[in-house]
């Protein structure tokens, strides 16, 4: 090999390595930027609720899916009613309603439980709570009488007596992070409608002083063991922290003070309602996107390829759903519709003409072995900074193999198959595909980086031997190993989009 040629190869390799390093940095930067924006949004909403005396913890019962497990425990029939959940007692026995607990609840400083109840006859309501998975379940020893008609029932949790199933006395509820449940009893055939349920404080707690947190062991300043701060302190998170660290500090702060306002470093917030996106705007954008896909599909001809347009059309729907933070909760129907439309458009386009040849199954041992390289890397990460393997449900494991195949089909066969008809060099196409794959895991920064590195390898394997199933199997095995043995340490979770913040 001549010296100039060797020099060019070294320069090309160095340039590619620098581009990969920049892409990794960009993934972390996007993750941090999105996470800080979400924290500012949440802080503004909470500050507004505190200033206006609104409940921080509220349940709006409209249908059975609003309850834990999506149903009532006991002999009662459920139905949706205007502004409430209708429950009809079958035999007069007690039935229970689990209220979803998605985060720590401060029942010590917000002790008034208010229920909007409308019933056809007199009945009773009971309460039980379990602070954590390791603490005992405690039940109120007295029932709350509810008269016929419509009314708001208010109960002071501090004035109730509580005990365990064994009859041991319990303290009044403090921080609840696991279970809050209502039990109800009405005569057979009676109907009761329960609407909004909320925990409120009277008077509303005043805002406390600011507390600074740092990311080295969650050290708090201005906190004394014998003088706890206000139930609503302002927690200022450190500068330069990763998205995972910011959320870990947020969770630790809320576990101690569930009513706290969590503020990223340097963010100035005021009590204000963030305008909600108009539903008609989302549906309008979705409709325009569907019309664009339909027009592209109608204009398709055998052999006629517009690689950049088709690649953008296929990638736009998934990016809008994931990077646009529309993947739950609550689920965005326009986002899901756009995602499914993109997959359908890609399938129709590939069925009409296949721009780049590929096959499903591997033909040689090399086709199966080369894509498995990320698997020992994931195992090494698990041994270095992981934990013992956690059991995964067989149904989840099987579903993930199908999900991995769908992802790799969309990335490698569809998008990369079109980009190979551009004038981009192969290394640039590989980097582009890996970057897109990373962005489809926004805003989970560590996962975005791992996915970028893994897809660099799998895209190269697909260029070398375009066989999808071996790559999808390697993808699924690596991801399941990471999920079972690494989440909670290096990785916060495998959740993406808005679910990452849960």
C-alpha cells in the first residue's frame, strides 16, 4: 500500500472516529436538554398548583381503567358515567378500588381526602394504605358514612385510627409510595358514582427555602435532622449533571419531600400554566403527514427512487412519536397513528420495489456470529456495573424479538436501503443510520449512546451480509440482557419518550 493511500485511510478512520465521538456527545446533550426542559415544565406546573391551592395528588375516575389493574376488586359492576365512575353492588358485600400511585404522596401535609360521591342509597367507605413494598398494609378501623344523594365527602386521615391485619396499631399516613385503596359497601343493587378524589391541605403549605443538591451522594445543605424543612422546599439540581443523575436526584428528593419543587440549575420559573398543545393541531399535522405519505405512494413507480424523500417520510412518523415525547402517558393517538402509517408506507414501498437486495435468514455461520459482538460487550458492562439477572416474563421476551425485527427492518432494509442510492459514502450512511437509531430512543441518554454504538456495528454487518433475522436476534438478546442485568445502574431504564420520566 502506498504511503499517500495509507495516509488517506488513517485520516478517514480518524475522521469517522471523531464523528462517532461527536455523535455520542450530541446524544447526551439532547438527553440533558430534553430532561431539563421537562423538569422546568413540571416545576412550573407544581408551583402554579401550590400558589393556587390546587391538589398535588388527584384521581379522576371515569372508567375502570383509571383504577389499579383496571378493575374493581369484589362484587361490583362498573360503567362510565358523565364525570364519574359508576359502581353497582351485586350482593351487598364490600368491594375495593385501588388508586394508582405513580409517585410518592405526602399524606402527612396533605391529609384531607376529598371524594365526589353520588349514591342512590346510604353506604360506607373505608381506607387502607401501604407506605412501601416492605411496610405492612394499614387499614382505617372506622368506616365513613355516606348519605344518599350527591356530595363531597372530606376525611381527615390524621383523625382516623389505623391498624394492620394482625391488629397492630399503625401511624397516620405519611409518605405513601406503594398503595392507597378505597373499600366501599352498598346494599345489593345500589349504585354509587365516584368522580374526583383528591388530597388537599388546609391551609395550603407555604413555600420553603431553597435546598441545593449535588450529584455526589445526594448531599443537602440547610437541612438539620431535628428541624425538617417545609413540606414544599425548592430543590435546585446541580449544573452539568446527566439526565439520569437529574432524574435520580429528583426521585430521591420527592421520596423525602413529595411536595417539593424540583428546579434544574440556572432555571428561573414562575407560577404559570404551560399551554397544552391543541388536539386539533396534532391531528392536523398527523393528517398532513398521512396525506404526504399517500401522495408519495401514489407517485411511486418501479425503478423511480427519491431516496432522501422516502427516507425522511419513513423516519418522520417514529421520530414524531418518540422524540416528540408523545409515547405515554397519556398516549398520543395522532403520534401512534403517524408511527403506524410510517411502517405501513415503508412496507408498501418495499413490496412495490426493493431498492437494495436483502434477505430474512442467514445462510452461513458468519451471518449469525458477526452480529452477536455487542452481546459480550453488554455482558461485560453488566459484570462491571450491573446486578444479578432479573426474571423477565416469557411473553415480554418473545414480544421483544418481534419488536427488534421490526426496528431493524425499518432501519436497515427500508431507510438504509434508500440511502444507499444517494452519493453518500458508506461510512457516512452507517453513521447516519446509527444516529437515527439513537434518536429513536430519546431522551434516554445512556440508552441512546449504547444504541448508536450497537447500530454502527449492525449496520456494518448488514452492508457486509444483508440478512435481517441474525441482526434482529442479536439486537433482542443484547437488549434483554441489558434490561435484565444493567437497568438501575448504568441505565435508568429502557423506557423512551415521555415514559423515561416516570
